[in-house]
């Protein structure tokens, strides 16, 4: 088991300065002190208007600009990107709306100016992975809530830094795990809450998505800036992107809220496609010469988790073979099972799947009120079929009403931690690796995620 790290409690200006520099924590191991504030169930003071600064306007940022502009009680105050043209293009999305954000671009640290503004409540982060923790921490230390794209962190030290900063500053740190808000996932989470599947015993989840073409695409053609995502896939071998599938099953299984992940073991296949593609492209374009010599992660990674209460979760990752898109989403209990992917989604309580008519009846009976409230509008506005908009709407509605967020900093840390922990296991012949308890024991009393509207849900959607 990882040795427990010592932690000197930071106080006053000296402590704040130390934390803001990104203090490294030995071995990324567990801590020996009690949290200053349990952020699970924590509710910040309500705010009628949520003033937002958005950082990162490449792949995911522009969609967030559009979605957030459709939500009542939002003011988009600032847009930030390294590239001037991206910032200006994002502002054009807001033409004809009430939003008139200031633009920040050019310098690599312009984002800090956004976090330092006194007229912003929430920093919304859509940058490359390695910037997520530094930006979220800096935002929280400047009295802002932070919402960051996945993963929230790329190392265990970063996971702990997010947790401790959120607790110390009492600012929310939410990972923007949109798949928690997909329609079938929300329905089956609601069913699990009501005991439909009995005691959940096992879950399966994944991110299976052929992205070889996108990883090698040049930025000028719509690819990632500077091939940053290709760099993530080179010289890292593990489950690099676990959160899309993992988030919904953790909610259903009450992970961090009645149960906790205990340990994992992880295995990867060899790479049979990434390096061959790099070699092929290098023969046509010298841009790819350096990628022809990298050692890429295995095509398929399978990670198995055992929980404190003896339950199991399988998490798979494959973004480099030709397979139809799948997050799997399988919940298996003592009284029934739900399965999504391949389509159509299915549910069973015996040795055969429910009929289409029975599935439709279950949908009517168990669709949660959040979907009833904004589901149809979310599909119209878009974002992965509507789940992105439901996520954003829910975040804003909770902040406006002073409610706890569905996803807290412990979820952000735990779900993100699977990647570096799986890398350790793969590198050591699939040795089992202990998983830190980021809640420090609070999982025993934390309440399950409440996906009801909780008496709020009055935030309107701006149509037209």
C-alpha cells in the first residue's frame, strides 16, 4: 500500500503561496489529516447571476459558449485562448445576445488575468489536459468556482492538490463529466436509486472510440493544437480516458457515498496501430518523423476495480482500433441488469431482455425530473445529443439556488486518478494498486448523488 504522506497544514499567506506554486506531494499517496471542509454535499451561497470566464476555445470551448448563453442567469464576462482568432470566433457565437465578454489571448498566462477578475464567479476550463489542474487551483485560490473538462488531473499529486484546494477555499471544483447526464444513464441511475436492480454487484464501462485519424490530424485541418492529444497517447500506457464511462456507474454504485474504490489491476495489449500510422505518415510528411519512434499505449486497456464492499467495475479504453463507439454502461444487480451499447439499450429482470413496449413503459416510469424539465430543449440546443446542455444547465441551476453540485471534487479526483494508477499497474505486470481515499473516510456517511431537482429547477432556457 502506498505510504501515507505527511502534510503540513498551511495557514495564512505563506500557505496560500505554497499551494499556488503546486507543491509536490510525495508519491501521490494518502494524507493523514482530516479535511478542512467536506465538499461532498457542500452548498455555496446562492447567486442570482453566475458570471463566467471561459478558458480554452478550441475543440470544446465554442460549444460551451453557445450552451451557456442559452441559460437564464448567466453572464459570460471573459473568453480566453492562446489564439486571437479563436477568441474572436467564440465571441461571434454571442452576436445578438446580451453577452459582451472581454477577450484575452496571445500570452500563455493570459488565463490568470481572467481568474483574477473580481466580477467573475465561475471559471470554465476547456484547455488541454495538463492545464486543467493548474487553472482550477488558481481559480479557486482567487475565490472562483472551477468547472473543468475531463480529466480534472493527470497525476495523483494533482488529484490531491484539487481536493485540498477546494476544501481550504470552500470553492466548488466540478469535473465536466457530461456522460453522467445522458438520458439512459440518468434513467438507470434513477432505477438503481429505487432498487429496481436490487443490490448492484458489478458494473462495466468504457471509452471505445476510433480516434487515430483525429490524433494525427494537423491543427490547420481541425486537429488538436500542437498534437497535444497525440502526445498524451505516446509514452503513456494505461487507461488514459476513463471518466466518460466511469462517472455514471460510480453514481449508480454510490462510490464516494456509501462505498469506495479499494484497489485496481490493469492490463494493456500491445500497440498495433498508432506507431504503424506514425511511420506511414512520416514517410509522406516530415512533421511526423518524431512520432515514428514513440512507444504508444496499447490499443486496448482493461482495468478492474474492487470496491470496499466487494463489488467490481470493469473499465476499458480503446481509441485506436476500428470499433463502433461504445461506453458500454452495464449495471448488474441481484434483481436485474441494464445495458447500453450496442444499441438499442436493454434491461432485463430474467433470462430475456424487456420488449420494446416494456422498455418504453420503464422510460416513462423512471425518467428523472431533470430530463422531464429540460430534456427536449437540450436535444434542440445540442451537445452530444443534449447531455452537454443538461450538465451545464444543472451546474448553473445549482449555483443559482445555493445547492450542492452533483459532481464534487472527490469525484473529479477519483475518476481522474484511474489513468495514472492504471499506468502504474500496467508497468508492473498488472500488479494490484491501492486507490487513495480522497474523502478520507467521509464516504461512509456521504449521501448518494441526488439527481432530483431538489426543490429548484426554476432556471429557464433561452430559446430562439
